[in-house]
């Protein structure tokens, strides 16, 4: 893969991280405006049916994969990058954390190759 193509992918990953931050928060903010901070209602709706459980378990497993890959890259990425990925995955979701991790990795590869 050329350096220009890697740089283009890095920009795409960063854009997807921003989208992955904004898009899931729209319905979440609407929910907060409707119910306020209500953990009991949140948990009830989260576990209300099989589709909800499927979606949330899928997200949890995907987050575990992001954590594992982040841990695998801990020697090559900066402390700030690692913390950004872990916090964004934990507080926002995989939709932000995974593209952010891919951005940091894709930005690191040309440097590791001496390009």
C-alpha cells in the first residue's frame, strides 16, 4: 500500500471516529431528555427483548476485541493514543473507538516502515 493511500485511509478512519461519536449520541441524548438519568429504566429497556440483548452483547464483544487489539499495539502507540482509544470505546462506544484505533495504527505504520 502506498504512503498516499495509507494517509487517505487515516483520514477516513478519523472521519468515521467523529461520525461514530455523533450518530449514536443523537438517540442517546433524546433518551436522556425524555427520561433523565434513570439507570433502572435504562437497564429495563436495554434488556427488554432479544434484539436489544443481541445488539448490546454484540457491542460488548466488539469492545473487548478493540481492547485486545489496543493492548497488542501498546508498545507501538503513544500513551495518549492508547488512552484515547480505551476511553472513547468505554464512554462513547465501539463506533468511535475502533476507527480511532485504526487511525492511530494507520498513522503509525509508515513511521514504523521508515517512510
